[in-house]
């Protein structure tokens, strides 16, 4: 009998979802990094939007936070290299947004 830990990588490869699972893990770890280093007031104002190829896309609700993220880029890349060593993140792209994508909760409030 094989363990789930042994069978899971083969199942992911057969379903052709390994890349998506890896991208999701990188996004999750990036958000984890920001939640650990951002001040409490700014917790919801920086989010990882996507990981495509080797570029990580970070959304910020203000240009000052975007500059702060740019200053922390080296620390973020080192953190991701440590947490997800099999993935290469070459650079971070920052997008300044007016709002993040609407969620069910925010649409119910309006």
C-alpha cells in the first residue's frame, strides 16, 4: 500500500495541475510574508494578485505602500526561496489599485 504523500505528486502530474498548485502556494506564502511584516493598520492593503512564469504581481492600495513593497522585495524573494525552494521568482511587479476585486461580503454591504 502506498501512502498519500507518495501518490499525490503523481496524481497532480496526471491531472496537469502541478503548475497551478505551485502558483497558488507561492501566492499564499507571499501573502503570509506581508501579513507578518506589515503594520496592523495596513494588513488588508497589500495582496498578492498572481504568479505567472517567474513574476510575482503584488497589488497595493496606495503608492506609498507600493514603494514600501519595492523596498522589501529582496526580503520577500529570500523568504520565498526559503519557503518554496523548487520555484524561481525572478522579480516582483507592483500594481497600484483603487480597490481589490469585490468579494461577496463587500457587495452585500453596499
